[in-house]
C-alpha cells in the first residue's frame, strides 16, 4: 500500500483545483434534493438483511432535464445500461457501445477540469501529452475488459465496477459508487436506501453534503457501506480516481486529502493496467469527525 504525506498536500492542491473547475457539479437544494434520514446499523459482510433507517428514498428530487442536457452526463447515462450486472457473465461490447464509450471520453476531455487533470499528469510524467494517446490510456484504465471471476470470460471493467455496480456470483454487491446510477436505480425501485453510515449521532450529514457513506440494497442484495460523491460531475470522478490510480503501481493506493470541506480517504485498487475499484471514504466534514 502506498502512502506519503507529501503527495497528500500536492494532491489536495490539485484536487481542489479540479473541484473549483467542476462547473457541471449540481447545486444541492436547487438541482437535486437529498434526504439522509436515519443512521444505518451494522450489517455483517455477506448478510442480506439490513434494518431500514430511511423510509423515503435518498433522492427526493433530481433535475433530470438539466443533467440530460449536460453533454458529459448524457453520454455517461448512455453507458450505464451497457453492462451485465453479474460477474462471471461475459460482457459483449457492440460497435454502438464502443462508440458511446468514445463519445464519453471525448466529451470529458473537452472540459477545463479534464484538461487540467491531463496537464497535471503530463507534469508528473504518468500520462502522454498527445490527446489521442491520453484517451487510449483512459480507455485502458476504465473500459478495458478483464476477468474478475476465475474461469469466466471477460466480465468486468473499472467503469462498470465503480460507476454501474455489479454482483459477485449473485451474492454480494460490488462497486456502485456513483450518485447518478444510484438515483436512476432508486427511481426504478432497484435500490432501497437504508440510511447513512457514521460513527455516532453527532455526525448527521447535511442536505448539501457532497460526500456520503451509504448503506443500501440493490435488487435484494445489501451493501453494508459504500462511499459516494453526491452531485459531482462524471468527469470530476474520472479525473480524481485516474490521478490517484497513476500515483503508484501498488495493488492498493490509499491517500488522505481535504477536498473543499471534506476530509477524505481515497481508495483505488489496481487490476493490472486497469482500475479494480475506487471510492471515497468520508472521514469528516465541516470539522465533524465521523
């Protein structure tokens, strides 16, 4: 596991730059409304029973017209339904899906945020300066298919795991750390939000918090805890986790950073040249220790 304090300061600086450049981040209370409700209880790994501490959905409202009119979001949403949820089931990528992936990568690279991330990675010597080669690198990190289940076909990729979510042999939820996918799945009654995770009652999240630790079930399977950014753009998450992924060649990289008012642990697992998983863990916010 790689950890270095110095990288944290530098990383904090660059990630806050990206935070300020995230013009496609939605405004809480205006573009969407969340309802954190109750604090979720303990669920043993592998158990699929969780007491529901949240009667209502997490998302009370999302301005869908707005997000579908933002290019990066609309391409991102097109990608969400391209994956089989169970690992061990081979993915087949159609030409249309390949085109959708390319459009998504093209669209995020047109944002100032992603250009800033690219420039930082060039400076660090971890990404090629040529845009076409950088797009190829992003494709390999996020979209290259690999075997997650032994003996199965190519059944997974970083994007699917992190943003879409998948199930392991139909028994446990893996990934699903993206708020747009969470909202869409909740809207279709596939996701049932069970409450937020925090150490004690003092740490109730606010409606305007942009990072939450959640407990939920997805198609009957329970995720005891999963960290998610809320309201941020897809390009922000791709940029942030790509930077952390390229910081080291370790199997697992974990760094502490302060982004805006949030003290976070960012965790990235490597799967060869690709992302295995990546997620934020909220440690504290507004001086609330979690």
